[in-house]
C-alpha cells in the first residue's frame, strides 16, 4: 500500500519542466489598449466592451483571466459551464452567450445566472414562445451578414425582430439587441460593406447594437460611433488578429501566456546524422542538439517545421526535425553555453510571439493558445 503513495510523492517533487505562465496584468494592459483605441475620437460615444473568454479564455483559464479583465463591461463566451464558473468566481456583470441556448432546459440556467442570449435561428424563437420564464430574458438577435455560419438572413431579420418584440410585450423578453460578426474584419472595405448591410437590416429598430471582433475593433475604430458594444477576443491575450497586418508588438499588445520548458538532454552529432522521427533533418556539419520537454501532446504543433523559432537560455535559435509527442529538438549551435536544465521559451517571452511560431507552422496564434493541453501546469504571475 505504501508504494503508490511514494510514487505519487515523487511526481509532486519532480514535475516535468514544461509550464504555462499567465499574466493578468498583460490582459489588463491589452484591454486598456482596446479602450483607448475605440475612444480616440473626440465627440464620439465610447462603446462598451465584451471581453471574449470562449474556449476556456483562449486556453488561458477562466479563473486566471478574470482578475485581468475586471475593467471589461461584460464577458462573452459559449459554454454554460464557463458562465457558471464566472458567476461562482464573483463576476457580477453582464454575460453574453454567443451561441445562445441549445434546448429549452437551458433557459432555467439562463434565468438563474442572469445570462444574455444570442438568438440566431427560428428554433430558438420557438423555444422562447413555449417557455414559461419567471423573469424576462435579454437577447441579441444575430444577423448573418455574409459569414454564413449563424444568424438570420437579411431578408428574414425584420420578421425575427417583430417576433422578438411580441415576446417582449408578453414579458418573456426584456431588452432586444442586434449583433453581427465580420467574416473579414481585417479588411476595411469588407467591414464597411458588412456594416452597411447591418445598418440597413436594423434600420429604425430600437435596442443596443454589438459589432466588431478584434480585427475590426483595432483596424476600424471609426465604427465606435455606430455600435454600443465591441467584442474583442484574441487581442486581449496579446496576439494579433491580422493575417497580413500589424504585429501584436506594433499594436502595443503584451502576451498573456508564456509557454516555457527546459532542456532535458543533449546530443553531439556528426555531419550526416539525422534527428527525430523520419530523419527529416540531417546535420550538414557537426552540431549540438538540445532536447526540450515539450511535444504535440502538450499542444505544440506537430507540423512545425525545421527553422521554427525558439529561445534557449535567452538566445533565439531554431527547432530541428519532427516534433514528437513529448519532446522536440533544437539547434544549440548559437547557444554554446546551454545545457541540460537551460530554460526554453516556446512562445510568449523573450520577444518570441505566439503569432511568429504559428506563422512558421502554417497556422494562427488562436490555434496554439487554445490547444495547450490540460497536462501542462499553469501558474499566474
């Protein structure tokens, strides 16, 4: 009976060195950047900010980000479990559920936890008509402005609004707002076209309006005069929303997550030696290779190629060979002083952004942040 306990104690005393560090102060800084951006024009009303914390706060952890987003006017997410966690953690402000409710039974939780629902289809309106709510529910009707995911078609929107008004008059609904999502928020011309469609579809309809994801919020701040709420997401975590635009650093954003580890071994190789599964990297000269405790089971992209940037003991170097489940290899040629135990930054520190790593791997920062595995310990600084 004693052996399992000893093994468990060993695990506690000798943790695997990979870790993610979350910075609430960086989140607060990025939120302030957004607020300054949308309030930069004199005489223009300042919209309120939904801080988007879907996907467990983009992989950062709901409870870890709340202290950094205390100045947000509201929070927006998808999962009821995450909304409940926000309330239990002490968040008393508005909560917007971006996909709304999925079945009639959900409405009891919407009432209990004072949640605001997005309504994007006729079936949800039907569920509301059949509901017996003790308290009215605030909603945002969603327009499909060209994304073709969720939302009422422009030609159907007014009829949906009239049904919502009827439910409002009978006491089922409280406030009825209007929202849309930009398919191309990083393209000003496309943003203006979608915004024009939204303005026409909601013409003369009362109620608060919500538009602007991170890209539109930062790239088209003039829209502040035409909306009551903006919904920034990825930029709050210190990553850029632009594929071919300003970097996070240029936007004044700070990374909210640093993924770090250490070297757990090294190999001295001769020219012609191969590294990793499939031998995809072959040394063209004698070199030292370091082995890092991080792999695709931790959330690092398996498809990251040789050359993906990584920082070892404060020096930028490169990934070599194929990423395996629990480890990856790095070139130590430029880091002669590094050895077993040397610190490694995978992203989010030492000037290495998650966006740069993602671009090398042919993806976006969103995917890397949300893919960090549950087995990676997280701590807040």
